[in-house]
């Protein structure tokens, strides 16, 4: 299949709605890597290996050397924000990366200035800003975003564009009539339907232009029939939602292990403190609910309590997030897990994860941008389930439960890359080694 993948020629523009802590950490990091000042740790596309063929063949190339990804030197960045700070100013305020490293790439960061954002406080009431687009209708706002994309592409001489949502978590929305078809959605844009959030306007604009769109927040955004329909019409890859970074990353690593050993779980209590802009937004109950739904779905989909009622049928799962300004971007999460084993005897697991939210998220944004660009060049449109590895609440085809087990997600991602490049899929069955041994005897 690899012959059908267009080459990654020319510049790739990565556009992010939101130029806060996550996006500025990504941009500063990539610019530092370009200058050989740092390593892109945490990025599968840059530092991950992939096994090809049998173990006896010892073929483990870097993913970036195996599939035709855009080179970091060919990436240019842009985005939108409600504040007018350039990326250097925003990164200094975010206080994620040390000033010395930021000053080493100051010129590159100062060159990235935000475009005016599509923003409505009704969806993120704890934020405000004065760098905001004004238009009569949401359709006009979508057209303005499309103009931004086209102008950015021309001004930066880009051959391709991708968009990754790095903005705030919006209030909780459920699917409604306006989301059910593209016709209804476009009518809703013209009529300023309140069920169309700002993130949906960005997604619509990108997908309408055939620009791959990945959703890094738990917002509904492109997980609606209308935008799935549009993605098929324009042959556009889409995916989401919510970057899998701190506490949920730990859950998707630990829960599959407990399930694999058929150990029971009575309760899983999770608490977080976070002091950055994301924490401030989530301090509002309507925005927290969006995040809570995303976080709570993980364990149920991994453990399948309906098929394992003896082990997980009475699982009590609670998630809390508290805004705590002194921590800034350094999120701290506590997990108390009550498990039981042989004959029902109780045990406990305690986790205290002192993580850096944007440090974990930045390489995810890079990988999603590069992989979604690859998908576009390979003719893969619609929902990209093979990228579930990066999301807390993976978007799936209608009627399918998401896969949350991070190890199964990785197998799916790697097998997709093998398939794209015409390599044999790896099942880890191992029977072929036995057959080879018999043939030599």
C-alpha cells in the first residue's frame, strides 16, 4: 500500500486553536530540537522504534525512518488565541519551560503571533480576552477561520496544513438535532445555534478545507454525525478526544495489568490539583463535567464490568480536579485503588504522580499532527481510530466501543503503520517460529 502515499514534500503548517501552555511548549520544544538543544522525548514519531518481521530478523527501525513523515525542519507553526501575546510572551507566562531555553529560540517564538480567536464566554466562562473575532453569524466566523487557514498557508509557503485543538475545555454538550447532519449543522451556523460551540466552528472550517483535525480536549467538537459526514465528503482525517497525559495515562497502563491477572477492583478514587489556565477553566462545574465524563469512561471500557461482574461489577469510581494556582502547570494526582485477590482478600495500591501536564501533552500534539498528515497523504479519511493511543476518550465509528487499553492501542497503531508500508502485521502468536523449527529438523 505504500506506493499510494504521497511524499511529504514542502512545508507542513501546524495550526493550533489555543496558544497556551500546551501549544507554546510544543512550539518551543520543536524549535529547540531543530537547533539540537534538546531531544523530543515522549514523541513516538521521533524516538519510537517499530519491529518489522520476525524477532529473528532484528529489524527495529525508528518510526520516522520507516514511514514518510514530515521532517521537523519543514514544520511551521501558527494558531489562534484570545490573548494577543506572541508565543515567546505566552511561553514565559506559562512557566513550563525554563527561560534560558526559551531565550535560545526567542526569535522563532516571537515570530509566531496569534490570529484572533473564535470565542464565546458562554462555553468557557472562567476565561476572557480581547483578541476575538467579531461576526454576525457562526457561519461568518467559520468563513473567517477558513480565510485564516488559506492566508497562513500562502504566507508561509506551506504545501499542507493540519489542525490540532489545544484550547480550553468547553462546557458539557450532548448531541442534539443540529449535530445530526451536515445540512442541519450548516443551517445552525447561519442561525447561531447555541449547540454549536467555538471548537466546532474551527473543526468545520478545517474539515471543509480538507485539513486534518485532531481534538485535544474532551469537547464534543468533531465527534458528531455532521462533521463525520463532512470529513467523508472532503476526504479528511479526524480524531479525538482529550489528550491522554497524566492520571488517565496511568489508568490505561495499570488497569489492563490488573485485568490481565483477573484481580478484582472495588474502588478507584482519583484526585488532581492543577494551577494552569486549564485548571482555572475546569474550576467551573460545567466545564469540569466535560472532563469528568472523559475520565470516568476509561475504566468501564477497559474492565467490561458487564462481562466480569464478580471482579468489577461493584467498582466505585470517583474523579476530582481542584484548581491550585501555586502548582502552575505541575499537575499532581493521587489515586487510591482498592483491589482484591485470591479468596476475596483485600489489597491497596497508592499512586502519587507529580507530572508536568504540558510536557506530557506537547509530544502528543506533534505526533498527532505528523500522523494525521500521513493519513491525509495516504488517502485515509474520517475517524482515525488507530490514533486512539493518544486520547482519553477515543472517537470511534458508530456503534463501536472505544479501546482504552494502551497496549492494545499501540499494537493497532503499529500494525496500521506496517499495513501502510506493505509489511506483515504482527499478531504476537509465535506459532510461525515453532513451524520453522519443525521444518529444520
